[in-house]
C-alpha cells in the first residue's frame, strides 16, 4: 500500500464556553463526580468478577433504545456482537466499533446510548463486537477476535465504506488490528477514529505522571495490573500489544481525540506523532480539561456531542 501524503493537524480544542476559555458547567460537575468516584474506588480493590457484576446491574438503566431503527444480535465468525442502525444510517456504510474497558470489561448494553450517536453522526451502520476479555482470555485473544470480525465484515461491505472507531483500550486494539491486517495482506478500512486510545502498555507516557493529579478519572497505579491481565507475561513492547511501537506506514486516515489533562494524553499525542512521521494523514484534537473518553457522556456533555459530531464528519468525508 502506498502511504498517503502527510497531513497532520494538532488542534487544541477549548471547552463549550470557548469565548471565556473555560469548559461547560456540566463538564465541571462531571469532573467533580468522577473525582469522587476515583477517590472511593481507590479505597476498595474489588475482584474483576465483582466489578463486572456491578456494571451488569447498571446495564438495564442505560438509555438509548428508542434511538435505534434496528439493533440485532449477530454472530460474526464466532464472535458475539450487535449490528445497529438509525434512520440516517446508509446501508453501504459501516463503522466497526472497538470498545474500551482496559481489556478486562465492557459489554454492548453499556454502550447503548453511544453507538446510536456514532451511527447518526457517520450516517452509517455500526457493528459492535464483544472480544474475549482478560484475564480469562489474555493476549492475543482480543486481537484474534477483532481480525476475525473484520474478515467477516468485509464479506458484507466494501472496505472503502468501512471505518474503525474505538475508545481507550479499544482505541489501542484498533491500531493493533491495522498492523495485523497489513501483515496478513488484508485491505485496510477507509478511516479510523480513536478516542483517548491506550497505545503504550509499557506505561512510558510522560502524562502518566504529569497528569496523575489532574486526571479526574484514571490513576496510573491501576494500569500495571491491567497490563499483567492482558499481556500475561508477553512483552508489552510487542506492537500487537502496544501499537505505538509498530511500523505505521500506509495506515488509513486517522482522527485521534484526547483530553488535555488525562493520564493517557501522551499515548494519543505520541501515536499521532508516530503516524505523522510515517507519512500518514492524521488529525489530533486535544480537548481542554476533558476526562477520559468524555464522548461517552454525550447525553449530558455538550463537549461530548461536539466531539461525536466531529468524528461523524471526519468519517463521512472518507466513507
């Protein structure tokens, strides 16, 4: 594949009240709530099975069902998922969604109020898949599932009308999947959008320390355990685990969004820099004081809705 012409854009994005150089009052309230939750969780380290059960109890209360024109369960090459559409979704476009959760948690029900927003913004169908989770299924289970789903997907859609989108660990898995696709000689999707991607499981990003106090949601001391769960002894510099260390030449156009004071900011910034150095078309938006994957709070955050609209515009122009 030929590398596209280099076109890197780094945009500092102000909050909703841009003229005052501040963020919305809703974002301020969310930051306070997340900071309180972070403090409470730091006092109790529950087993992963307990954490998942707590999240499962929240699933029935996640809104969004009425926004779909179609939401059906699917079996994509043995990987469970859902295929969702809204009234604006075009039948010839699809966004494959890679969920976050540190490779150890995440279910479709928890994304019910978000996937329809991506579908509407991109005017596309969305396929969400539940890759196998660590520690029960460590690397490369999630990556194998992602490649299998993509192989299944391109049997139904033209790759030039398929885009990838993902958040946090899913954002890192997204880029790792591109590496595998190239190594296996498969056609790339037309574009990618990554939200607060976790691209370096060696945990060397400077913002892990410089933003440790300002990040209202994540704590750097919790990440080594996730790395152990997912890597299970594998070298975290393996590009299939940490795509930051891979050869990114020829990757499709990418939009990367991150918050200015989250601990994974530099995973996003360095990934954008690496893509730019490889001659790829990449745009990096660093949003002022937004928490980790704030897009998932689009129901309450104006900044979340703006970020999703930006993703939709970016993907539409390339699908």
